[in-house]
C-alpha cells in the first residue's frame, strides 16, 4: 500500500514560511495572494496489504514522529 500524509499548521499558529512565500509572491506581482500557509507532504510505501491496518500504522507514525499534534494537523490518504 502507499500512504500520503499531508501535514499543515493549525490555524492560529504563526507561519513565518507562509508569510515569506506571500511576500515573495507579492514581489513578483501576485498581489492577490493572501493568507499563504505552507505545509509538507510525506509519501511512503508500506508492506501492509490491509487498508485499515495500513491507516492505523500511519496514524501511529504521525502521532509519534511525523506531526506535532500541538501545532499541526494531518490527513492520511491510503491507496493500493
């Protein structure tokens, strides 16, 4: 199975990289870009063949390492 994890900062958490990207976009003439937030995408292959078991395994990975639950949200997509 394949897993794709999208990690983003929770709303209300300061996002200096998002602000820097927004400023750069404005400097390039994209003045309509607003409230830019950045995140990360993690993709991996799992040996697991059961989708529910794969999702549970990735949830455990997110809680233990891949995301900081105090500051970040995450979503998981599992595919064959």
